[in-house]
C-alpha cells in the first residue's frame, strides 16, 4: 500500500474532525478540496469513498447527511463533557493560567470548528471551580444562542427571602435583556447584558436565572449603544478592571502597600493591570479597577494595603470600617 494511500485515511479523518458535524456534512468533492487545501495531497473520488468505508469499518461513527455529505458524529467528548473538562482544567491551582488556556484549546479541538464557535462568548478568568447548578449549561446554551443571533432574552431571577429561602426577585418579574457575554469568574458563571430601559451594562448570575426564553420580536441593542461603550468594548479590559464582576464605575486608584505580602495580593488579583513602584520610600500600586470591587477588596486586605486615592473611595472605606468597629464593640 502506497504511503499516500495510508496518509489519505488519516487526512480524511482529520478533515471530518475539523470541518464536519451534523449541520455541516461534507461531500466527496469538498473532502477532496479540503485535503488538498490543508495537506497538499490530491485524492480521487473513488479513493475517498473507499477510505470512508474503511474508517467506518474501523469503528468511526461516520454518518451520511443531506446533500450526500458525510460527517463524524461520535467524538472523544461531547459538548457538555468538553465544558466540564475545561472547567476542571481551570479549577486546578497546580497549573498556570497559560497552561490552562493551552490545555483547554486541546480539549476544544475534539469539536468541529463550527462547534468551537459556540464557545466564543464564554470567557474564563483565573482559577475556576465547577458550578453544581444542574441548569447552568442549559442556561448557557439558551443565552449563547441568543448572543449569536442577537436576540433579546427574558427570564426570571432567583432571590432569597428574610429566612434564607429561595424565591423570585420582584415576585417573578421577567427581565428583558440584550445579552453580550457569558463569563466564568472564580467558580461562578455571569451574564453581561443590558436591560433595555437602562443605559448601563448589568451583571447577572447564570445560576440565578430561571426559565430563560429567546424573544423573536424584541429589539436588540448593541453594546455600543451603551453610552459608556460607544467607542467600543474590550472584554479583557473589562474583566481586568472588574475583579468581582460588580457593576458601577471604574476608577484609577492609588494604594500604599504596607508589607511585602501585599505585592503578591496585588499581582494575584490585578496582574499587569497594576503597576508597583517606590514613591518617597513607600511601595505604591496604581490600579484601574471597578470602584465597588476595589472597595471590598481593600477591606479584605486592609492589614496589607491602604487606599490613598481617590478621596471619595478613602472616605467610603473609612465610614465602613467605623461602622464595623462599632458593631464589634
């Protein structure tokens, strides 16, 4: 058997893995064209047919779709398994963020290039733990479909009563939002969206969303229609400046680092979004961050960091700490 014939089996399999799924079956001609385009190997229609038969006899689940096309149905992992595996990768504290991203790309390669597009709106930041909410991937599926189609989504939103029992916010009121991104941040999934009546970007917990539905007739507003983002929106910049994914304004802050441990805290949370240098024999960090997130972060690490600018944030922290001291007296 010639080396080209042996190679053709592998190349055709790789083409099916990359370019085919139930919605994108490939004809013999398309397979021939893609093998030549990707690997520079010329094939005949007869050899493609025999190779497909051999692959099928070898146990590969090759199905015949419409247009007399073929696609690879069963793969190493299905889409739900891929989502869980990627979450598991990002939850590991033994590997760096770069390693996690590289591993996740390898897992995503189990899917066709068309299926991988379904994950374009799912952004993961830092170390992630898997959620135990059984509806989370259903919610992601619905909302991801709405994002791709630029459709409004309506849903109810979970809340709690004064006894800690689960209830629905505003007595089951249905939120109507224009969805833009799904973010997995520190073990929780969030939706970045706009409520159509408000000129701000809102954040919703995906595991709090109930009964999501796509509205076919709702007016979808682009993220650039939000005044704050009329010149464009950068998801990476947004995540870097919203460490806790709070809504609200972003401020340019200045912090005094009171000990060497504070350097690690700042770098762990803000990375290259923070600059650190000595000023008047003091370690100073300059950070661009969401005000509400920085407020809680600074209180959490108050033994190691001190906010010295902006003044209104300093005053807010002072007031909060005074109230805390009174509560504990």
